[in-house]
C-alpha cells in the first residue's frame, strides 16, 4: 500500500509539471548501478502512470553514436523511451564503451560516447559518472550553457567547489544524492536546519568502513575483512577512497559548506583525514574494552578562530547515537543551540537508494525549482562550548 501511494504521489508531481512535448531534454551521464536504477525508476513511473501522465519520455531527434544516429521512430517499444515524465525527453545516455554488455533496462539506441555533444542537446543534465574528471568538466560545460545539472558526485563538488558556487547561487545545481544517498540531508541542511545555530556535528558517512570495522571487532584481520567487503559489493576493487577516509571527507566537505562555513577548505580537510588501514583486531578490541564501538567519523566543531573539520577513527561509548548504524548505513548527529540533538540516519549507498534522490532532484529541476542555496556566511562560533570528546585512534 505504501509503495502504491508513493508512486501515485510521484504521478501527481509529474502532472503538475506538465510542459509542451520536447520542452525539456534530459541527458544522463553514466549507466552504472545508479544510472540503471534511475532508468528503472522512470520505467516504473511509466508503467504505473499510463495515460494520466502528461507527456511521453521520448528519444531525441538525433543523437550521435559514433557511426550511428537515433531517431524517435527507431526507439523500440518497452524501453525507457516509452515511459512518462512530464514535459521531458531523454537526449541520450553517456557511456565509456558503446559495445560493452549492458542491462536490457538501458535502451542501446540511447547510448553515446560523445559527452559534450550530448550536453549540447540537453536542457537538464544528470551526472552519474563519479570521480573528479571528466565529470567536473562536463557539469561545468552544462552549467555555463545555462542548463540545470543534477549530480550524485561528492568528489567533483568537494574538490572543485569554488567553480560550482555561482551556479548554486543561481539555483541550477542539485546534489541531494551526493551525501548519504537517498537519506535526505542536503535539503535539510539547506532548508529546515538553515535557521539553527550549530554547535558541532559528527557523522558516519561510509558504510564500507563500518562493515570492515565490525569484522575487526569480531577478531577478523584487516585483509580478510576487506576482501569480504569487496565480495559483498560494499567495497570497490580499488578501495583506497573508502579505507583512506576520503570518501567520507568528500561528503563532510559538502555538509560543512552548507551548514557551518561556505569557505571550508578541501585541502585543509584532506590534510586531517585519516583512514582505517592501520587498525588491527587488537587495537579495536582494546578501544572497546568498556563496551563501545569503533567507527570512522567525520566531525565539524569550533576551533579558536574557525570551524574545524576532521575524519578519523574514533571510539564511541556504548549508547552513543552513531553506534546504531547498520553495516552499510550512514548517520549524522547535529547539535545546535536551538534544537538540541538532531539525528538523521538511513542507507548511505546503493543504486536504488541513490537513484531515489537523483529522481527527486530531477523532478525539481524539470519543474524549474531551485537547488539548495549556498550558505552566505559562516555560522558564528559558539562561546564557552565544550565539544564532545571522542577517543581518536589515529596512527602515530
């Protein structure tokens, strides 16, 4: 019943966003786990929306495919191109390799390897490539051309933030999925929580490290624990960003700039980011002697003259709100003078969870509603406030 209700609600949103056919053309950059899940969600809306949605999601008049092109008439029935999304058409899907085997949910007729050319044909760009480049260059190309951009890319935004700020001010950049996947934190920080006076923030932002640390707590060595995380799909083949703490740091940078200080430095945060690869079962068990847990935590707290941001492994005492995170879950604890404690937790990764936030941002972009507004000024540093003392497990 709840699922049917959510689909009906999405259909109502789509109907309210009616626009003339072909008015908004959507380019999807990337057909990995999130890209496939997004296309599947659009297909689901099409299947349940039937004739009460206003405009069909159609293929472009022509999309370069190397030596091929695609027209409206050439798209097969039953693909995402036959779905419904009000006032929108899919201009194409950018992939690295046109001949690689792919899920049937991604219509091959929509694939292209020409990113700049695809962006030129689009009004809204959905960037799901990951990594800093070529994602940042393609997003900036689109934004400079006056297009709206939806992104799940924490790395590009964290490391190239200053280049994106003008478009945040214009309201043409959307990135809810870049932090904590579908768990709504970006909109909360830029919206309902914007009026509070923050004191400090602590967050578990990487499910891979939580899984590995839970295995170390059980006595397993680091190597086998990492291998198991990779086997289960929690860790990438190259896990350096996860276990080095930089995946969490990318997310913390975005959180900090929206809630604490718009000038929070990525270089400074990266210099104070420490991962988990130095940990052993013995170190973890010693830290847990009085019944707590070990987690990789990103924190923002007041320093003498500015807000400080750090990522490191810490000991959390028994009963601490952040100890309740599931194997791949994320959690964020904000303490504010006005609100006391606010805890936000939920899935922090996964194709479907991330695609849910991407789809929500896409609907906002197609409706012409602005993305999250940047923080205009740094929040004032609290006076005579004692920051929570978390025991750090940093390699000497």
